[in-house]
């Protein structure tokens, strides 16, 4: 059976269901992101995640408090503001910035994880 035959057989309900699939997927992803944020906020660690571009989109409460981020800062809520891949570097101690920039760049280029100690900027 051809794709045209399948499209001709679609009922209005199946077309509506297909139209709702992106919305349902977005809702599901939002729910998963909220669950991840909740989990990261209760673990005793400095945690964050980033967009595929490398720009940070979320830091957990412990990290946000350590960095002295305002209570309404978008990183506390997982709001992707389209930050550049290295936009977080100025939050770090000047002596840690170059090593962090190199490590993060390598992670983004290779997809490999890294472990790195960092201090906050004063």
C-alpha cells in the first residue's frame, strides 16, 4: 500500500492525534526536565546541565547559591536563554577560567566527559 493510500485512509481523529503528538512530546519533555531539576536540587553536589550548543541552561540550587545567582536568575529554572557555550566562564575565578574554557571546549568537541575543580569569581 502506498503512502498516498495510507493518507487517504486517515480519519480526522488520526490526523488530530498526529497533530497533537508534538505538543504531547513537548509536555513530556517539560515534565522530564522538571523531574531532573527536582532531583538535581536535592543531591548534595554542584550540578548543572547544558544545551547541545554548550550554553548552560540549568544549575541546581547548591550551585546557584554558591555562585550567588539572584533568586530569579534563569539558570535556577532551566530557562534556555540561548547563552553562548562559554557564557558561564566569567562566573569562575580568573585563575580557573582558561583551564575551564579549554576543558569545556574539548568536551563539546569530543563528547567526552571531564572532571574539573573550579572556584567562583570573587
